């Protein structure tokens, strides 16, 4: 059985104080989450060591939202994969559409980042997803297929086992518009088939594929009921402990 994950992407929200309070609130009600559902939280860089302390002794995993594409040195403003591991991260998100859109993140950079993350013992939540115009033109399979092949197909099978994929249609992120369960399932199944074609059925069956984009307590149940949806990457709704936990309890 592949792992079910509900991950909170806090983006550029909360102060350290607020973030620690949010982490503590999640920890205090973690016992309500069904067994077999793993929680991950991804606060901003400045919060990581503090949130790591708040999560200590729990099985809630810490994630970063990004990492540098060079290992160390004169790269002002960047944070390396080694630093994230040292700060207590088990995961980093890579390739989020906001990084692709606003910070020029492309597949070449993502290949470098993903290798550094894996070399430093981090698992990766690798995000893919099409824009509205691409969906309207019916190009979403092609776009998502290319995002996967350009980066994930460069990995070894052993590396691929450390990857969680998050399908996040850009038109659904922060918009309140969610993909229907049917639309999401269709592309999740396509993603699994794409992974199977390169890495084989066994690895594809074990790969956790999350849905992201306006996932909330009211729609999580229907999405998570789909056979190829293994959880969610939650933005807005992860900033409220009760909403985040309600999503996790949708299983
Ligand atoms: P959202 O963000 O839940 O606020 O739409 C999801 C994401 O970007 O990871």
C-alpha cells in the first residue's frame, strides 16, 4: 500500500511565532488523524528549526518549500539542501508553480535541485501542473508529461522511490476553483502510467501522488476517494489547524 500524505504548504505566510503556534495546534490534535495518513508541514525557511522543535517526538514530518540548485558557496540569499537536512527537514517541495512562474524555475534547474535534495537525504515533493490556457487547449497531458519526463526520467529507480508527486493545476491554486474529482483522477492515472512506462509498474504503484489546488475540508473527501489520489498538498487551508486536520480526517 502506498503512503497517504496530507502536506501543508504555508508559502510566505505566518511569522515564526505564528508558525510555531500553528505547528503546536496541529500536534495537539494529531491523534484525530486516521492511522496510515502521514502529515507534512512546509513552513518558510526562517521557521524550520523552531517548527522542528515543536514537532519533536511526533511523526509529523518537516518540509522546506524550495532549495538551492548549487551545493554551497557564494549564492547570496539561497538555502542549500544540506542546510535543510541539518535544520530537521525530511522533505523539500520542488517545482511549485509559483517558483516556476515567478522565479524562472525550469526543468534544467529542477534536475540540479532534485539531485542535491536526494543526495542530502531529503525526500522531494515534486510539483507539476498545467495553466488554464493549456487545459483549455486540451494540452494538459502533454504539459504534465513533459514536466515529468524532463526531470523525473533523469533519476535512477532508487532515487524515484524518494519522490512524491503533487499534481497542482495552476488554475486551481488559490483560486477557490478545484479540479473535479473526475478531472483530477484522470490526470493522476496518466501520471502513474507515465511513471510506470519509465520505472515499471511496481515503482509506479508505490509512488504517492498528491492533489493540490483549493483543496479544503468540503472537497477533500471526494478527491481522496479517487483510486490514484493519495492525499493532498494544501495551501490556504493548511494555515488553519482545524481545516488542515479536517482534510487529513477526510480519509
Ligand atoms: P491552495 O494552494 O490550496 O491555496 O490552492 C495549493 C498549493 O499551491 O500548494
